[in-house]
């Protein structure tokens, strides 16, 4: 059974559980400094860069926005039972604007995104 960590760190699976991107890809397995591309349901492709990496524990990636960055942090914070955290925020001069524009969608989507992620891990991954 693929673990949540495996699904989180395999961009090829992101479209199967994350309600945001239709597709994501990276040329190499995710790790420190690795870059990739996310194709959202609406809007242009966005490049992301892994900016923090703690194998089997957590990672963080950043996506550039005009005068800001979108930061996504994914972490395994407990083992028995497995407890995960998926956090999204904005940094930079226009962070308040991007938060007002995109934040409500993230807040609505994250609960069902995490439900799909857990269900997919329990099913054994994408079919």
C-alpha cells in the first residue's frame, strides 16, 4: 500500500487526490531544490520548487506569483495513529491580495483533498 508520504511526494498522483491540479510533474523524484510544474484546473501552469525537505517527515514547496509566493507545507506529525498536516499560505508584498483571491478556495478544498488522499492511500494508490 502506498503511504501518504509516497502519494504526497509523487507529483504524478497529485491529480488523483488533490482537487486543485489536473496534472503535476517533476523531472526527478522530489527532494531538496527539485523543480516541477503544476497544471491547475483554471489558470496557467505554475512552476514549483522544493524549499524544505525532511525525508519521510515533511516538505515544503513554493510557487511564484506576481510579487508573492504560494507556500505549501506537508508534514507527518504523528505516527500512532498517523496524523498529517497540510498548510498553505502566501508570502510577499502582495500576499494579502493573493490570500483574499485564492485563500477561500484553499480553505474550502483542503478538507476534501485530505479525505481523498487518505482514501487513496488506504485503497493502495491510483488505479
